[in-house]
């Protein structure tokens, strides 16, 4: 069920979409399955309304998601003046996309802005906000949007949305799973989404070098007993040692979050000019987004992240 307020905003969003001639969809840096799946599902749906639509991501999406339809249509840049409607998906602040300097969005384009997110935010960025912090994922909200718009959920759209639902619930293992999540999943399966393909692609097909890297990350695990935090670090040297990229680290947090006696997990990843922190928890009384906010980041109660300039530790 969705609130009356969200339903009203969904129909306002439809007015924006019908009025627009060319639409841009962006998501957060280091996109995950929910960000990619939700963005591509929305692209397919908007194209069904005979709209020109582009999806742009600052960072390359994980290769294990390459099975998704329209994956190869994702761009790394765009010409701002070409669009009259911009949408951010799975992200509450424009700066987190990497394409914009700040959340205030001091630009003279496009005519309309839309934010689709399931994360609680401290401060609203410009735009029409389609937000529901009780939703399991951005994919769940996009599902509601398409239902309200009366758009047929095709096999391709169902696959994209189920991927978002599956990945943001940790394969339906996290505490954000409820009856509604399973109802939506069942409907998407009935529309032809292949859960086996999703499972194999997201959790399978690991390279030997990737598993060796994971072993090194696990070997470097440390525990802060006072706060119940288990954490580790992956450096550029680690990636170079195994001839891997940051995409190959994806999934390790799901493994280390289950360490006995801990409440949350943190992985610090060295990038070219910054340090990224990824936080996860399954505890009902822990909100990792509060820690992420301290470092200028954000996210969901159970999954959050932040970025710090690399020179902050020099």
C-alpha cells in the first residue's frame, strides 16, 4: 500500500513525463543492483510512452548486472541542455550522483526535477520527491509508479525490478523484507522475471582471483568490541595484486556482516582520490545511516555509505 500523498505525487510525476520531450535518469555513484535495475525499468517504461530517455551513471555499473536489458545503453556523460526532465533514482541528493557539485542544484535546466528514493534524508534536494522510507528498495517505488500509471509490466521491466528488489533485500534475507515485498516479487515472477538468472549473476560466477581478494579482506578483519563493529580495508594495491577492479569487491559485505558478536560491518575502499565507506547491519536496534551522515554520507537504516577525500588521512 502507498500513501495518498505518494499517490498524488506519482500522478504529478506522470504529468511531468508526458509533458517532457527528452528525459534524463541518473543514480548514485557506485551503483548497485537496485540503482541499476530501477533506472533501467524506468527507462523502458518511459520509452513505452514514446519518450526519449537516457540513463547516465558516473561509475560503471557492476558487470554482474550486464544481463539486464538496456544495460549497454547506460552512458557515462550527457549534455544537460538536451533534457527538460531529470530524475534521480535510489538517491536523495543530487550531489551523490557525482554529476552535480551540490544538492542545491544551481542550474538553469531542466524544467522539472524528480527524486525517487527509499532512504530517509536529512535535507530535501530540489524536485518532486517520490519517497517512502518504509519501502524495501527504489524498485518497489518504481513498481508502484508503473501500477499507478497503468503501464504494463513487461518481462524486461519485471526482470529489472526483481533484480532491484532481490539485491536490496540481500536475496530476501534482510530485515526490510515483509509480506508486501513477497507479493511484489510474486507478481514480477508471474510477469516472466527469471529469479535463477538473477541469483546466478549476482551471487555466482566468481573468479578465483576475486575469491583470493576476498580472502585477503577477510584476513584483515578487525573488530571493535565496544561498538560491535567488524571492519576491513581494500586498497588499490590489493586490487592491483590480483588484477581486479572495485567491482570485484561487491558482495563481500554480505559475507562479513554475519560475524558472531558484532552488530554492524564496515568496508573502507581506497579509490583514486577518495576513501569510500560501506556500512551494513541486520540488527533491529542499529541505524548505520546515522554513522554515515557524520561523515557526510547517508543511506538506509540497514545499509549506508559515505565518501571522504583521500587527503583527509594524509
